[in-house]
């Protein structure tokens, strides 16, 4: 697959399929001086569509250039406080207390005295919930790769919270104002059926960007790289990007239906401290590296690293979400329907898929064969949030062996792994520029949204909804139409129904 190519010189567009729209980039802006670098940038005029190229390459690049300016390091003045080797200033009372208050352990060089812990003889560990508190979120749905908060800073306190699941007291970071462990599970799983892959992508987009009040633009693949350090974010998303790509591939096929099953499990609730938060040294260094003038490629890279927003208050745990790809031809042959049953969703399509011991059980058809092998389920795509890498790998291995159903044992293993790797399932957000107020960051978020707007797509026909998914315009059609632009009526039966409706409305 080919992607947008950004180059210093204008080049001819590659040959495209008949009727395809190539992504168009505006001419690059002038070279901008940025300390010891020169920067080039571009912007997207039109996304690829109807089988055209995706727009997922970087919108800017930097080049080393000659300059007479000297990049002087900032001078740190901690006055009466202790100056860490990292440049952070801390109170002298925090020295030699066992905790890594500097972030580089330079405050624990205590040859002349015995370190004294704020927790005395008790050894309270930091939970994964506390460590990842405040993780960022991207307005287009992509998972940021680093946390701006230093959650290994405790400010000399020894506050803790009890987790009934692990029977353990966990230490509460200074940045976290409230931390409360309580397990709550959804009383019922929810289910939805989709007859087109584009409908499913639209729903995923709506769910992903609902918190931001932005919709119809979804980006799961980072394109702006600025070389900053990468740390692991909260929870394993179970190859979310890969899942979206798989669903997009099904837009090229016919006779497929999709059944999405969702449920969540809450493990803990926390809220961040409103003031006097302590940010990581790497985050502050990356802020200092941002150009004084607005150069969007650098700012976009920062947003994709740390998020456009950060979490102020959060429910963490996991979201158990699977998409079953069904063969609609087999469904018609078997003459069965999709039924949501009872409080725990099951699928009755000559098979049962159960997610709880008291929910459903597999049955056999009249010939005595196991209904799981009836051929109705063609594939299973995981959008599970939370859980350890070991669980995710085991689930992927199971799917690779053509085992397309997930049973209660898998669910229990996943729920157990949330303690070690939780994910955000509900949150209250604030823009990232609240942490370091700058007009350029506020502008960057606004332009980042505009850069990926559906206004850069051609409209869909016959009432279809256009959306942007990873640099490509896709049409989500109504039930009567299909095709890359919703240009084709599905069947003569639908065409007759439409003519009847139009005659009634006088169209």
C-alpha cells in the first residue's frame, strides 16, 4: 500500500485507479528557523478517496542547518531549594527519604546520613492505576505514547488506598488527589448488529471521539514523529489499529454482517490534583523544544506523543469488546436470526456464544454437530481495552488457530489481568495546554482537528455519511445503497421500495 509522500520538491502524482482521488497536499511553506534547525511543512488539501492513496505521512520535517545562533541551556535557579541534576527544584526536606523525588535519584546521594522513608518500616508499592494516572487522550482517538505526570513523586507523604481485589494497600502519588478502589461490572452486555463495515466504523468513530464533541474523523496511526522518549500507556488496546484496518478491508467484500458485543469492568476511580502537579522532566524538556513560532508539524508531533487532552477524573478497568464477522450467505441458508438474549448477550445463529456461566450454553443442531463449527462466524476482531500483554497474545494466538469464539474462561482471565494493566473506560478531560498554558498549543489543537476534517472529502451520494479513517475518506451508506460512494442500489427490491417511497413524498 502506498502512502502520501512529502518531499522538498514537487513531484508528479503516482498513477491511480480509475475514478480514484489522490490525496492532495498544498505547497510547502517556507523554511522556518528554529534554533539550530530548519523546518519544512505542508498541509492536506484533500484526503485520498474511492481507492486513492492514504494521507498518513508526516506533514513536516526538520533539517540541520548552519546558524550563528548559540543554543544556550536554560539557567536553573532553585534559590534555597535543592537543585536536582535533572534541573528540577525540590524542598530540602525531601532529600534522603528513599523516594525518587528528583526523578533521577540525585536527591538520594546520602553518604553522610541514613535515608528515612516517609512510610517508615512499611513498604507500600505504587499500583498500575497510580502510575498511569493522568494519561493523555487524543481528540481523534489515537492512543498517546507518554504520560506528562511524574507519578513517582510523593512530596514526602505516605498516603495509601486499599484494593480489595489484591488485598493490598497501594501508595497514592502526589499528583492524584483521590484514589478509590472498587470493582463494578456491567449488569448486562450490549450488542449491535451491522450489515456494512462502514456502519461499524462510523459507530467506532462515534464512541471514540464522543468525549471531545468531535465526530466522523478517526486516526489510530501516528504520523508525526519528533524523537521524544516513548513510555507505555495505560492498558493494552489489543491491536486497535490492526482491528480498524481489518474492518476497512471488509468494505471491499460482500455478504458480510458484523455483530459487536461490549461490556465493561470498573476497578478503581481517581481524580488528579487541581494545582501544584509535578510533571515529568521529559515532558518539560519536550515543551522547551517546541518552536516559539507556530510550526504545526512540531506541535502535531507533541500532541500525538502526549495527547490533545489529559484525564482529570477517571474510572479505570477494562472494556471487553469483540466484533464477530458473520457470513450472511450462511445465515440466509440456515434461515436464522441474530438475537440478543437475557442480560448477557448471546448470538443465536445456529450457535450460542456465551460470556457468563449463567448466560448461554453451546447447543447442537439436529445432526448432532457442534454449532460452533457451522461456518457462520468467519472472523473475530478484538477491541478489548485493558489487560496484560500475555492475555492479548494468548487471545491473538487463539484467533490465529481459527478458533473464532470466546468463552467464559477467556473473560475470567482477562478480568484477572486488569489489576496489572488497567485502561480508561470513562473520563473527564481537560486540554493539554492547561498544564503548560501557551497560545500555540491551543492553536495546534484547533488546527489539528481542522487538518483531519471531513470537509476535505468529496460528499457521499444517496444520503451516505462521509468520514475520515486514518487518512482516507470512507462513505457509510444507508441500508438501500452500497459502493465506495454509495452510488449503487443494493437490489431491485430496494429500488422498488425507494420508488414507492418517492411517489408517496412526491419526489
